[in-house]
């Protein structure tokens, strides 16, 4: 298993990433995450920015895991 399985998994996912099914599932997961305020701190999302002056005033490089 190990690295070989990870490599195989990436190849499989890349082969289907442009399919309508994959994009629908991906869109649902992304939307699901961003709609759950309790998990936002786990991946550094601070929520919408408009009410806080916009992203320009808050910085683009304040996420340390990218």
C-alpha cells in the first residue's frame, strides 16, 4: 500500500475530475464545508469579507497552510 496506493488514487481521481458527476460531488462538498461555520477555523476560512472591509484591507496572505 503506502505511496503506491496514493499515486494510484491520484491517477484515478485525475482521470475523472472533469466528469459531470465528479464536479457535482466536488461542488456539494465545497459548498457543504463553507456552509458549516464550526469547521471554518480548521482550514483558515474567516467567512465573508464584505462586512469587514473586504479582502484588500484584510490581506491575501494571512493563511499559513498555503
